[in-house]
């Protein structure tokens, strides 16, 4: 903001790469999470269970909630959140990390 005013809102970019070491355990935890939530309508519950059984990335998305990341940060309130997950078929865990590859180049060089 050019007038010296500071916005109360800040966009926090967080990107994680998770390795699934036990797909059955992950799927089971996601199914338990879905079944323990009494607010999910029955049709949505069935659809979520099917999706979680077919795709470990979806199972992970059911267990990760951005709200949990920020609930203990003093002086803040979560205004909006969204997240997604996807399988990374081209990820090389042994490759050197490159901020430009993750679209974080501006952040890494101090411009962002």
C-alpha cells in the first residue's frame, strides 16, 4: 500500500511435500476421521470414503487442515483458507531444492 497504510490481511504461502510411507495406515486414518465427523451428510461421507480409498493424496487432504496450522498464533484470526493435494509423479527427493522450481524465487531473493 503506497499511502503508508498496512493491510491487516496477509497471504501466507505454505507448500509441503509429504512422502507416504504406509498408504493403508494413511487411508485408515482418513476413513476414521471422516466417520468421526457427525457434520458430514451421509451422501458426502460415502463419496469421501470412496475418494480416500482410491487416492492417497485425497486421504492426506482429509487429514490436513490449514486452520490447525494457525490456531495458536497470537493476535491473528484465520480469514480464509484453501488447500489441495496431488500426486507428484515427477518429484525427485534426492534433487537439490530449488526455490524457482516451486515459484518461490521472488521470496528467496527478498523481493516477495
